[in-house]
């Protein structure tokens, strides 16, 4: 009886199946394919394999030259189609003085397509640089062709703030026939605006919007003085402002000619 139960239990135990020929064949094929892919990848990524031969540069340029960008790229390529260091290549192009941005993509089998955006200067920045509308500072080899641009300046990290301030005050200045020559944020975070007629505006650190509004409101009335013109206006006073005047020589009174004399006096 006991032997019969043991025999039945033994007969119910599932048998472990060995891999069949089909499974072994599939495994072998998979390993062969993987090995072939690895060998192919190793082959094409070796130095000198699949070289990049064509550099296509697109973009609208005034200062940059397609040929110069192509030469820079060709001199910087250290690998082939698959193992070219793309971040390093992009950084090399971005380091060119007039390049604002660049996108690069590989096109089979030997081509790089590049879309380059050239810097568009908004103003001079400090003494040795230019700045664009996004607050990006760049330093071209020479600035002599850009001396007529407005000058902006400020501490490091203030570039966007200075650009935004300048753009905000341009419409009101133009409405009063004022041409901005310079905007400065000094190390004390004190705002200065200088106009091409010789007028300097001091705004201080606080309540800048209110002080600007007051300046633009009263400025036309200051031009009604027949014998003098304002050359400096200080808006930092709590209940008024200070004006420094330049007296006009008698021969220039009422003629609107260029001021040549430096006699000044100040009043609140």
C-alpha cells in the first residue's frame, strides 16, 4: 500500500525538460548577431573610419564668414561620424567672437549640418565689449566700427538688468527729443543716464520708476529758460530735484547753438 502511494507520487512529479535544438539554435544566432554588431561598431569607431568630409554651414551673416567657420570645424574634428566629440565641437564654434548660438547634426554618411546665429549688437558694453538684446556680452577683435552705439555698463551679473532698463526708457526719451548716449549702473547700484546734448541724469538706487516719471514730466519746462540749459539733474531728493545749469553766452541766447561755456550753478 505504502509502495503504491510512493509510486503514484513519483509519477506525478514533473520532469525537467532540457533545452531543445530550436532554443539552442536561437541562442547561438543571438550571440552571433551580438558579436557581429560589436565587431562592426568597433570597426567603424576606430580613428580614421567614417571621416566627416562635408561641413555645411547655414545662417545669415554680416561679420562671420562661412569659410572661416568651416575651417574652424575641420581643424577641431578629432573623430569620425560616430565618435566625433559634438559638445566639444559646438563649444569651439561658440567661442568664435561673432557667434551667438549654433546647432549641429550629423547626416549619414559623412556630413555635418550647422545652423549658426550671428551676434547682433545692441550697444557697447563697458570699454572693450558689445552686448546684444538678451544681455549677452561678446568681444570682437575690434570695436572702432561701433563707437557710435550707445554705451551701457554695470557690475558683473547686471547685464540683463541694464539692457532691460535701457529698453524701458527709450520711448519716453525719444518722445522728448532726448537721445540716450550712455546708461550706467555703478558699483553702488546707482543709476546714471547721459544724453547726447550733454545732460546727465542721476537717479540713485531707489524709487527709480517714480523718479524717471517725474524727470520726464518736468524736463520740457526746464527748456523754457532763455539764457541757460540744464546739464545735470539729480532726482534723489525726497521732495524735489536739483538742477545744475550752464549759462549761455549772450551771442548764443535763443539760437539753440552748441554750448561752449562751463559756467554752472545749482538750485533745488
